[in-house]
């Protein structure tokens, strides 16, 4: 005994075309353009200067250890 199979509506019409949303081809183009601009001008992609907070923290910890507050 064979089982009945159901086909989806798109399987009945193999020539049927589906349309992509407008942003589907636009997003890769935008991302590629942004990466190309960043690669072309590396000065714009430089790292931001952050304040150095680690040395004062290490000095504070060393002072606490020397004072015996630990």
C-alpha cells in the first residue's frame, strides 16, 4: 500500500519564480562598499584611544598588599 504524498503549491509549478525583498540584494552591496572604503583609507579605521586604567589599578593593589590590608 503506497502512502499518499502532498506536494506544496510551488512544487506543482517548477517555472514559478519567487521575488526577493528589496533589501536582500542591497545589504551585501552596502556592506561591501563600507568594507572597501575602510580598506582604502585605513586612517579612518584607526583604533580609538582609551584611557589607561590598568596601571593605576595595579599600583593600588600593590599598595594594599604592602600595607597589609589584604
